[in-house]
C-alpha cells in the first residue's frame, strides 16, 4: 500500500476523533460562575410593576410574561397574557424553546420576586437571554396598581401623573372605576318600567 | 508524492501538530470552578424551605453581611463578617467559605433585602457550599435585623374582591341568557281612532 493512503487514513481518523470530542451544538452552554456573579450584581433585569403594566396596556408584542406559580394559583388570578410555567418544569426542552424565542422579553413573576430571581439565576447559568424579573412580584403589582392609594394634595406633579396612570390601569384591569361603567353593566337586570295604554282607552291628545 | 511529503514534512507537520494540541487542550481543559448541582437538583433546592432561617434562630451561626463595605462600616449584625456580593467569588471570600465548611460552621447570609441574598446563596450552593443558609429577613437602615414582611414573601396576599366578574373570563350562561332575552311586546290594535289632532 502506498504511504499516501496511510497518511490520509490517519488524518481522517484524527478528524473523526475531533468531531466526537468537540462539544455538540445542543449541549447546554453553562456560564462561568464569575460571569454569572457579575450579572447578578447588575440590576437591569428588574422591571417595576408600572413598567410591566404600561407594556400590558400597550399590548407590547415583545412582552412574554411567565407566571412561575403552581397552576392552581395561576387559574385563580394571573396577569393578562401571561403563560404558566411552574418553577418545577422551568428547564424542560419545550420551555427552553419558549425562552429562546427571538425578540421576546421573558418576564418572570411569582407572588414575590424571590422565586423569579432564582429562576432567572438558573436560566442565566444556562445562557438563556432576555430574561427579566418583575420586582416585588404579583403581591407588589397588586398593591401598586389595584390597591393604589390616593396621594396628598401636596404631591409633586410627577407623582400625580403616575397616580392617574395607576388609576386608569386599575380601571383597565378590574373594569371598574369612578368614571367608567363596569363591564356587564349594560347587561345588568336594570328594571325599565314600560307604561302601556290600557286597551280601549282613548287618547286625549290634540289641542 | 513521497518526495513531496519528505521535502515539505516540516510545513505539513505544523497543522497536524496544531490540531493535536487543540484536541489535547479540549480533552484536558481545566473545568471552571464547576457547578456541583444539576438543573433539577437546583430546582429542588429552590423549593427547600429548610434553607432559610428566621431572625430568632441566628445563635451559634456564622452571620455573613453581603452589603457593601461602606454600609457594613456604618453598622451590622453582631459577629457578622462582611463579604460584599460583588466579591463573593474572590479568593479571600472563597477561602473564608472553605474555612466555614471545614470547621462545620453554618453560614447565614443577609443583606438589605431577602432579594439581595437569594442569588449569592443559590450560586454558593451550586458551587458546593451546602453549609450556607439565607436569612428570612433583612437589615434595616437602623441596623436591625427584622423578618421579611408577608407581602415580600412567596405567600399570596391578593385581595381579588376588586376584580368582581372580570376575574372570571367565562360568561355565566344563565346570565348571558338573561341579558339576551328580549321582552316581547304585543301590538295592540286600537279599537277606535284617536281623537288627537286639530
């Protein structure tokens, strides 16, 4: 056998070995712990209840709310448009595909922000991008928007503006408010008294 | 061909050598201070309520303050050591955590809020420091350790009464039927002409 064939076969074997050893494309890429720590100290992942509310009302197509609570709590109440991914199943292959959706800001929330923070941490370890945490969670969102408190007369104009936004948002979410008609009000059983002429009664109209 | 290989053996040897070195480097690459917990183990840990400790149970534990050195200097919990979260994985900090582990000490992390502590705690656990707990509370600006309010914990405090019917996306069929029911009005033919008009 000619030597050139031997060289060629050795080269092919080495290349094949290389392909076996090189990490596959599907392997989850783990972030180095030090890099992960530096993103932990970076606070840009937090979105406030007001920011989220703005985006819900504007029907922001880039917003993808992820509710991490158990399904029973999600059924009782959840933010409009949110998707329920209980924290147990956060890293299943289907959910990883959801988190990898391009052009979407995935915002995690639970009752507070502790579970969402831990889930954010885990997703960042596996290099999933554009994951955010709703600061304060659903409890704070509820207090800020639904149970918004009236401001003193001396409040600054910026505060007043924020307050009026929150009141409008509350009306948006609850459908009830001082200036709007509650949903279903038109269908309520309001009694309209219809007075009819008795048959045979002559009208006394005319001049 | 043989003559070609012989005359260019050095130049041909370089790419082969580079390839072999690359392969060896990949095989024996140093692992970063690796994660000891898999994803599913981490999820189990996240739900483990025994990983938190209340303010009243701190006796005999090594308390670790994760706030900045400036805030620590202004006041801190008794016997606390300061490891600012930015320096959590610095050599000195790791050395300290290794010492705690060696001595069998339980380290309890606290900060300005429970939220500040959650990520450093989870990171340390994933790196194998299983003797680290987190405080179910925080330090106030007056340097007092107090428990986390219920609204800031994972318990639900929603009062859904303000939502009324909108909370239920489905329409009650009975209600719908009532609303769509039209009142039938009978046409009544007048018995005689009205006496109206001039």
